[in-house]
C-alpha cells in the first residue's frame, strides 16, 4: 500500500496531494478551480523522487491559476518550471538558451554542453524556498564563478525572482539593490613587453588591418557580413538579416553611396526578429571602398534573398577558422568551404561582433561628431562612449603633427 503524505505535508505545501506508490515512485495530483460542468480541474503525474513531485505540484498549481500564500514552500525549482513554461517562450531564442544554461545547466549549444564544470542555480538553490534566498546565499555561488559568468548568472536569477513577484510568490526581489562582488578582471603582464600587452587586448582594428582584410576576405561566405559590420557599424545579427531589397546605391552630392536599411535581425537559430531597440531601426551609409564592394555582392541577389547566406549558427566558428593556421597541404579538403581556413591568418584576431567597435572608432578618428556617431549605430551617445569608442591616439597625434608642421 502506498504511503500517502498529503496530511502530513499539507500545511507546508498547501497544494496537491502526493503519495508513494508500491513501485517506490511518487504520484502527485493537483486540483485547482472547476470546469464548465462544475467538476474540479485536475492534473496528475508520476516522478522518481518526492522532491520532483513537490516541485511539479507547486509549479502546476501556479500555472493553473492558484496564488499560494507567501512562504508556503515554493522552491526555486518550482518557480523555474513555471517561468520556463509561461515566460521563457516570450524571450529570444539565444536569451532563452542563456537562461536555461544559468538556471538549469541545459542548453542547445554544443560548446556550452561540453563545459562539465558549470554549476547552475538549481544545483545549489533548487530545493530552497524562494522566500529564503538572500544576498549572502547568492554571493557564495557568485564567488565560484568568473567575473563575466557571475554577472550573467546574477542577472538571470534576478529576472526569475522578479517574475516571481509578479505572480504573487514573493513580495519583493530579495537581491535587487544589493551590490555583489565579482572576481577581479585578469590583467595582462605589463612587465615583460608593455606595448605588446596593451596591443594584445585591443578589440578594434585600425585602417591598416581593415584594408588588409578587405583584400583577403573577398569571396568568403562571411564577406558580406564583415563589410556591413566594419563598413556601416551594424551588429552581426543585423548584418546577417540584410536582404537584396535592404540595399541601395545612389548619388549623394558628387559621389555614389551604398545605403543599408536596418530594421531586422537574424538570431543564431536563423530566426528573423526585430532589431534590438527602436532606435536601431535606421538607414546607414557605408564607408568606401567597402560600400562599393557590398553593392557589387548585393546587386546580384534577389530582393527577398539574404545577402549573406551563411547560417547564423555557424558564423562564429567560420569567422574563427579564417584566422587559423593554414594546413599548407595541397590535399586539404575543399568541401563545405574548408579551403577557407587561414585566409586571414596573420591579421590580429578580433571577434566579428567587435567590428562594430572598429567602425565607431574609425568614424571618431575621421572627425564624425559623437552624437551623429551614436545615431549611426542605433544607440545613445552615453552608450557609445562607454562601450564602443576606442580613440586611436597615434592617428590623432600624427594628424595633429602634420597640421603643425604643414
């Protein structure tokens, strides 16, 4: 005969009924509200452990419309199950994957799945009552993570707890307003070769690197995306979403200019969505000679055809491969673009996503006002200064010197 624990735990759980079956598994039934015919709305499921059964009972009760009394034993696992069902589908695919990774250690990314050292929030706080989660408890977990991972993990947990407030599980988010400490950033060794150390952490290219890449990237699958990022300051997902109809070349004054209509983005799951912010919808002009080359490519595709056809999920791996050491073998495989490996080898590696920074900096050095520079990239001047501008002091000093001696 099964062991019915409903009465013993009802005061703490106050939702559903749970009993252990002769097989050792746990049967849970939840009833909330009534149907049109007057009968109670019920749902049930069987689990391997009692903890899983209780977590599901609470999540199912919340999903069916019940609002439990605060402090009645809602675990973080239960809140996450409901969040995963009700809120997560509303987020962008990449954002949802990040939330699953930080909360439950589950993701569709093969690269992240290989990280066996990752410890998710449910691993450390899954059975904890959400009303008992406090800053010191959260800090202990953050102390085990790198700075970047800790900052992302904290933001994800805070979002889930804030949503818990909206459904009546919490009166307030216990970690909002608290200043958490994070691991120090790793600093390069300036004592061996300070110039190499500083140049090694640069995340932008100068004119020399841009022009060299311009010559060597011709014909590669990611050429159109790179041209749009470096030549017009687009985000990678914006560059990947451009179609033939989003590109035009027209006379402006005494010169021909390539213009891009930016109004969509393509995620790493090849989903098409709106741009990141409202101010990101814009028309931008490309710098030459990158603009002319982009028009050469775009003018050959149909109006509704993507200019850059490479899958968004493959762009990061493909971009890295361009900087790899070439094999040098005459028999290197040439299928699926593998002969493209090493085409940019020798140019300092910068992620494709940072080409936006390169464009911002080139515009700044060229004398474009900060306000206009920000509008070109679809964000505020404050954001532009804080995250994107990297002044090229050598170019500025050289230009100033030429003016003085001239």
